[in-house]
C-alpha cells in the first residue's frame, strides 16, 4: 500500500509532466504556425513566403540582415482609429482640461466647437495647415514640458476606455499585427512605426503595447526648446512642426533621413500611405500591404471599396480584416 507521501509525489509528477507537455505543445504550435492569429489564405501565405525567401541565403530574393527593414503606419494599421483618431481624442481631452481651468476659452475657436460639440467644424479643417488638426495639437500643447505631455498620454492610454469595445486604448491594437511584428523580429527584420503623429505621442505607448522600441518611431517632428532653470533643465514644446510633415510624400523623405535604407516591407491602411508603399518598390524584392477595414461586426467598415481598388491598381496585397484576421483585439 502506497504511503501518503508516495501518492502526493506521484500526483505532482503527473501534474508537472502534463504542464511541461502542454507548454511544449503550445511552443510547437507557435513554431509550426507563427501567424496563428491569421486565417489561412493568400495573404498569410504571401507573408510566410516573403519572409522565407528574404531569409533563405540560397534563394535569389535573399535580403541581407541590414536591409531587412519593415515600416508600418500606426492609426488604422495597427491601432483603432475610429470613431476618432486617437491623437485627436487626446487633443479634445487636453482642451477640455484647459477650458475647465480657463472658461473664457469656451468662446474661442477651436475650443468653442469642442465646448458645443460641434464636430462638423473639424470636418472642414483637414489635418495640416495653420488651422489643421495637427496645428491645433501643437497650439494646445505649446509650453508643455516633454514629461508633462508624455505623462498625459500614458495616463490616457492606460485609463481612457473606448465606449464601444470597453477597453483602454493600449489594448486596442490589432493582435495579428503585433504577432506579425514578433515574426519579423524573429527573422531579423528591423520594424519601424511611421506615423503622422509626433514621435513623442507614439513612443509613449508603442514599446509596451506593440514591442516596438522608442528609437524605431518616425513621426511629424515637433520643435522643442531646451530650457535651463534653477530647479532643473528640460524640453518644452514649441508651436511648430519640422518639415516635411510625416504623411503622404513626407513619409519616404523621413524614412530616408531617419533609416537611410529603402524598406522591403511597407504596410498602411489609407491613401496617405501611398507614397511610402510605392517607395518600397525601389528594391528588387519587396511586399506592400494595405489593412482594409471591412469588418463592421468586430471593428469598423470604411473606405473598403476604395482601398480594394487602390490595391488592385498598385499591385499591393489587400489584407481584409474580415477574412484574414482570425482575431482583432484578442477577443
């Protein structure tokens, strides 16, 4: 008859063996299918084939490690951008705080539109120019120290919850895209985020949410001023962008200036990414992809027909969120 100690020891061995087996099984699945959050189909096959050829020294399309550069847009490509782009939502919250401290601002545009919830006012502004959305961002944060701005954004991403999905924005990144980053990292690709937002905004959350280091963020550079005081030295934000703004034709210019290499993989989700994707064709072997928002049930459906046509006309790979993403936010 077995003693109690023998029975407990045997049970522990069984549990440990099962746990190890389960862990090994999960690792085997991950290794055999590095993109298991993607549905089977031509898109997933294209990505796997591209990486296999790029990393196979015997393949004519082999890409040396220093040239394995991949660039991704942010809003709508790896992060939810509806009902408003996140940076615009942040602007609104900063302006509300400022109006609370200074009620007189409620009578001045663009504060007046925020106060009255006149969202049509912003539809006429566009993103750039003296009165564009990015200019508003600079105006309302001028004089902020970099730490003040960063802390506001970090608090936003950690605490503000999207009304539809009931999740903070640092959890509203697309899981298949984060998995793609990991797959590229494992195959010695250097991954960069190339966004119209200013780098400080993107860096504040991309490292934890997407495993992208701060130095791999390219954005619309905001001028800062170094200030030295009796209590310390720090940067403050100045109301001015450094040209070119990191959108449309500005993206390839900034990629060249910051990276110095043509990306072999470029991924976006809108017409603003056209130049970046076309720029990546200037190497012998490359892949361009558009994340197409055609899933109104799990995310949103917008500009899907337009993006599909752009993909066909430019020989880009269309990634259908509805058909190619097995999951979106890890549901």
